[in-house]
C-alpha cells in the first residue's frame, strides 16, 4: 500500500499522531475502529502507544493487527475463530469476548501483561476450567488438548 493511500485511510478513520514505518502504521495514542462495519482491518499496524479497539465489527481475522499494543487490546464482538495475527505484545488487558474462538493457538506467541477476557466463546468454559486450576496460562498446548477432548 502506498503512503498516499495510508494517509487517506488514516484521515477516514480519524487516526492521528501516526508515522508510516516500512508500510506499518505506528500511532502515538489510541486507535478506535469500534463499530465501523469492518470485515478486515484497513491498515497494517506496527506499534500502538495506547489501546487498540476493533470490537463490534465483522472481523474473521486479526490480519493487520498491531505488532505491539502498549495498552489494552479489544477485539470483542467479532466473528473470530482463532487468534492468528495476535499482537506480539499487549501491555494491558486482552478482551476477546463474544467471538467464535475454538482454539487458543498463537496465544503463546503474545507477551500479555494483563488478564484475558474471553466470555461467550465456544472455548469459554474450558478456558475458565483451565485458568481456575491454577495452571500456568503459558501451557497453551495443554489447553488446546482439552478443547479437542471436548470436541469444540
């Protein structure tokens, strides 16, 4: 995508305080792509020095998500079935409520500082069983084995 097109998209979505860095958009602040009727993210994001909100859309993928989010990451109320393209770092909480998540694959690739909120997903009950057992959340393979055993 050319810089001119990126500038137009940033203007359309009221994205300010940004820099284009090798095709990625870095933002000094928050991103609000909430309730924009998106089926995909309009840009490829690099670092967000605030929170990233892309909830209440029709996203089926997180492709284009920031590589790094220093604040909270919200992708609730979408149609996500998996966590491909999840940021490598989330400095706050991760909200993925009300999706169609059937696996936690790729969660182990994310350095997450805060809690995870995943209510109203097919894996919700398994997730709470797993986390309430005082197991290490880093044991994603074990969690995914449980999900497969429950045939979700």
